[in-house]
């Protein structure tokens, strides 16, 4: 099964939400033919064969307002929804469009917004490349590290994992399971011990082993932001004693089911860590997938990968066109 097909299947909640919204919007004031004096958007070849008589709605202020509401309802955020709506209006105002045409226009617009931020995790010549993984508890950090470790290992890279959330025994155990499965060493420390010291030991081991990649899990307790900030800063300070250029990436893992809350998580984590890229998980379980569009539009941070399930293969590089099509349910 191609990843696009899988993405479409898994993101059905988001695409249903937008798709049903668009259908309702067009049906609310649909006319099968353009009224006299109004120019219709000319359907393409396929449209002329299959869809020339599909219901259409006049693109006017009321329609655009409804479109904006559909996009806001899919967690795209007000600013992004307004911008996308304005761009859809361009060249279409006063014409009639079908749901199919709207979907295609939306997919194009979303692809355009996402294209500049779609960048795989950069791989540097530096060995080991140190990747610090941050994010709130439950966002999917541990799972993402496990999936990344497995995928890099399968691609022939040697990987070391540091289970830096030393306050959560369950997170450490979960990483050990992923590590065993992937054949990747997982460095742990006693519960409650200093994560910076673990990070130091892990970098020492990764350097001694000649590892390609060191993935460091971190705690995600935002309840005490000052403590977390100090903890992350200390990890970075200590890593730099061994490698002044570390960490080479700081990945922020976000849970799509939190919708617009992910926006404030980016704002907070950018203040407490030097976030270099995003991974969005759980796009399979939510109708709030539109939040990724607003993150791209608002922050311009690279989006490296998306998670659409709990298995190794369910983490994939971010492809803007596939994502846009899956989000709007375009065939
Ligand atoms: N459906 C789905 N579930 C996911 C995905 N990524 C992670 N999960 C699940 O989300 C839950 C939380 O993931 P963890 O990886 O434990 O999250 P964490 O950020 O490490 O959380 P803590 O260990 O609490 O710090 C787990 O049950 C994962 O299996 C995804 O892309 N899709």
C-alpha cells in the first residue's frame, strides 16, 4: 500500500470533517447550472466528462465566510483560515465552484503553504549526530524515538538511545522495548537521577562506539516550566563539554489530537529550547489535522515527519502534497 493511500485512510477523521464541511457549504446554495450572466469556472477535461453537472455554489462573501468556518473547524486557526480563504477567492469570486473544485483548490493552497517547511531530518557528517527530542508528556516522544531508531538502524546507521526522562519509569521501559526490537542500545539511569549526567554518558558511549546517531529522550513536564527549562539547558551545557556543536537537532514532538493547543506548545518550547524541527504524531486519531497547516504558516519551522499510527512504519517523512490531499480527502 502506498503511503499516500495509507495517509488518506488514516487521516479520514480530518478529511471527513473538511469534506463534509465543503459538501454542506456547496449544497447550502447550490445551483446545477450557472445562472444567466454568471461565469462558471470551466471544469477541466475530467470535469467536463464526469462533473460538468455537479452542484455548484457561487463564490461570494457568504460562501467565503462559510469556507473560513470549515477551515477553522478543522483546527487551521483563524489567521491561516483567513489567508487560505482569501487565496481561494482570488480568481474565483463571482464564479460557481463544485465541491470537487474546492477540494482541489484547497489542496493546492495547503501544499503551497507546506512546501517550504517539508524537510527531512537533516543528516550531518558529524558523528555522532546528537538529536534532542522534546515535547510534553504523552505527545509521542518515546514512540517517535523508537520509530526513528528502528528506521535509521534499518538504513544501516548505528544508533544509541538515551532514556533521558528519568522521572518516568514507564517511558524508560518503553524505550527499552523499542531498543530491543531494533537492536539499538538504550542507556538508562536510576529513576529520579540527573538526565544531564545520563546524556553525558550516552554521548561518551556513542563517541566510543563510533555511532552515527544519538537520540536523547527528555522529560515533558510543563507544569513546572522553569525546572524543565533548567533541565534542558543543563543537558545542552553538558553535551557541549564533549561536543561544542551538540545538539545538532532539537526535535519538538507534537500530538495532533491537541489541535490548536499545539500552537502554544511550539511557542513555549521555542522559549525553553532551540527547536530546530517538528514531528507531528497521532494524525490518524483526530479531526484536527489542520493544525499542521497553521503551524507551518505561523512558525515556518521544518516539519520532518508525521506519525499516523503506533507501528514502526507509521512514521514517515512529511510530504506536503500527500498531506494536503489526505487532509481534504482529495482522490
Ligand atoms: N495512534 C497513534 N498513537 C501514537 C502515535 N505516536 C504515539 N502514539 C501513542 O501515544 C501514546 C503516547 O506516546 P509516548 O511515545 O509514550 O509519548 P511520550 O511523549 O514519550 O510520553 P511520556 O512517555 O509520557 O513522556 C502511546 O500510547 C503511543 O503508542 C501515532 O502517530 N498514532
